[in-house]
C-alpha cells in the first residue's frame, strides 16, 4: 500500500517529469532559473499551486463532473480552478513583507506593457507565471485526471510531479550558474547551450524509465 | 564565396580567449595532484590513464576477442577526427600538434571508454556516432573539456544506447563458455561491413538477470554458464583488472578515494540490503554487482572525471554514493540492464547542486550573486 504510493511519487517525479518528459513548464524554467534563489522560490510556489489545483481538480472531477456526466467540461473547469488557486496564492504572497516579495499592483494587461522595462522584467514575469501557473500546472492536472486515480493516488502523483518540477528548476539553475562563468563558443552562447543542457537532462532522465513500475 | 562562409562559420564558433585551452592545465588533474610538488603534465596524465586502462582492456580482449581492440582503435580514430573538425571550427589555426594525444588526455580517453562500453566489434558508424556526439556535443559545444557539464564518453554512449538498443545488446559469448573467438581479419570485416549475422551472441550477465526475474539464483547460475563464479565469465576478471587500474590511478594521485569509495560502498550496501540469496528478482549479490557490467570502470575512470564531479570532499562522497545508488536502482528496477551511463549522467548534472549544498563557500558566493541581481 505505502510502497505503491511511494512508487507513484517517484514515478511522478522522475519518469513522468513535467519538464523533461512532457516538455511543459519551460516558461517557468526559462524565466526563473537565472538565479538559484528565484528558482527555489518558484519551485516551491509552482509546486504548491500544482498540488492544490490538481487536488481540487480531482475532487471536482469526482464529485461534480463525473456524477452529472459533465466530463466534457473538464478543461474549462481546470482553468477556473487553476485561476482560483493562483489568485489565492497571489493574495497570500502579497501579504508577505516587501523585502521578500515586491508587491505587484499592476494588472495582467499592464504586465505585458512593462515587459520591456529591464528592472521590472523578472518580477513581472514571475508574477505572471504564478498567476497563470505555467503550462505545467494544467498539464499536471490533466495527466493526473487521465490516470483516473483515487484521491490518495492523486495526492501522491501531484506531490511527485511538484517535487520533480521543483528539482529540475533548482538543478537547472545551478547548472546555469556554472555556465555563466564559462567561455562558451559564440554560436552556442545563451539559449542554444541551455537547450542543449535541457536535452542532456531529458536524455539522462530517460535512463530511469521503468523504475516506477 | 565559400571562403567567406567558412570564415563566418569560424568566427561564429570562435571562443573569445586565444585557443590555448588545450594545454597541460586542461589535464584532469585533481586538487590533490595539483598540490603535488611536480604537477603531472598533460602527456604524463594521458600516459598514466592509458596504462591504468590497459590491463582491463587486455582481459576484455582475452575473453571477448579482437573486437575489443578494433573498437578502441576505431573509436579513438573517430575521436581524433572529430576533435580536429571541432578545432577547425573553434580556432583560427588548427594544427595536428593540438590533436596529438599528449596535449590533452580528454582526447583519447572518451573514445577508449566508449569502445569498452560498446559490444566488441561494433560497426565503424556506431563508434563514429558515439565518438562524434561525445566530442562535438559533449565537449566542444561548451567550449572544451573543462567546461563540459557531463562526461562526454557517457553522453556518446547514452545517445547510441537510445538510438540503437538492439546493436548494444549483441555481446559475443565470452571464450571458455562458447567458442566465439574470431580472427583479426573477420573482426576487421565485421567492423567495416556490419555485424555478422552468424555470430554467436549471448546475453550479458546483467541482461540475463534483468530478464529472468522469478527464478532461483542457484538455478540461474547452473543454467547459464556465462554467469561464471560471481559477475560473469570475462566480466569479473575485467572488473578485477579495472580495479587494479583504479588503484594505480589512486597511487598516481590522479583521483582521490572519495568517489570510488562512496560509489562502491553504496552499491554494496544496497545490493546486500535487497539480495535475499534465493530469487533472482531481488537482484544479484553484492559481489555480482561489484564485478559485473561497468562497475569498476565507472567507479575509478568515469565518475571521477574532475570537471563533471564536485571538487570538495563531502560533495565527492555524496556524488559517489548517488552514482552507486542510481546504478543499483537502474540495474534492478529500470528498463536498461546496466545503469552506469545513465547514473553517471544524472549525477554529473546534479554535481553543481551537490557542490553548492555541501560547500558553504560556494553557497555563499552563489547567494551573493543572487543578491547582486
């Protein structure tokens, strides 16, 4: 019983890794791995959002959509749930003292207008990603619902997926930090080498296929 | 026109600093070796690494035929060819002197390691794909050996394992079990023209254990002569020889004891914990895991590569233990029979994180940089 759920956690984190197996959450990855601290923060935040929204999604699916045969409304329902979770998280984050979290009073529309401003960019993007949750959150919810799990199984899966995503963010941030010190050939500098590195991570992780069942 | 294009290409690949990075300091000399009174030169390091690899390679050849040596020759040839190509693109004045094995140990060693990992007598193109990936993507895309985040040899090996899984499972039967020794000529033809369909192949011991779960260990050993006494005929002897080579590396002070020690210990402990001496589902005995597959090669020659492993002692211990645990996990639960390449790649990618978590100085510098942003 416990071993079974532990396998689900491991499977969710490693063999069904959101970033490296399903290529979702790359927006979060690109925007927050410039520093280890931002990546850690983002990993925790997206992890919590992902866990909460997939859990809520599972409950809605089980108690509302499935009994009334409304499963075709799964996607809009998930979007609503994720929106609500992100709004809740935002409200919570805004209460944190300023030194840790710059309050962002701007609306989503003005976010995009401000993207070009160098200084505002990381904060604005982080907020935007927390709000939307990135593609990873909705992918996780859909993947979990597709497996038709019980409530405990869905908790195990979402914990695993959140941990996997957070780990990839942190490991990638550390690797990026290391690359910053190096002289990379000009043709590969920046995005190409990051994509190459991401490919290597996906390749390495594919070696673990099969370990979770 | 063509000249202009070539110049542009060259400029795009050019590295900002003068192309003198392939020098003695590029040698994988560990901190311990650097603090020696007379640091080893590049040529010396290469020579010592090759000396350490020779006994194991010879034992392999004795058991698996001339294909091992043709593998080494062909893979090293391709490694040099791709190195020359990469130098042509990255530096203004490529010369044969720069691709001489003495200038950089990372020239021949990846080719050699790939050759030992692939089945003996692999076709030339397989070795070319593996060496090309290792040299071009694993090394030069990042600007040279010292910058590479993963072990180039294992990258090349992993790519061909993913692309041609069938080719990599056709190991010849070891001599003494079934007569499969081929002449040099036959091996050369095989390498050039593709594998011989009539060749006697046999599952490697790890393959055998992976695909025969649910048997009694004793029955499996009686039914399969290639399992030998502990880790498989040929494999156990080769692993013992690589262990000797590894001890030589320790004596030369090219590596420190931390990574091999932690790796072998974690593999032994895990194997001992899960092995129940009866069913083959529980994975082999600790001896089997230590003496089968690429364990010793990984412990002393692959995981210890200084550029892709942590530099501090605690980090090294953690890194080694991680590699050992991953090898055991992949061997017993994963889809691949031997997890050495995957384990090393995964641990390589985690190395910066391990280093940051175990070294307060690095942790401070990283948080200072974050602060500055």
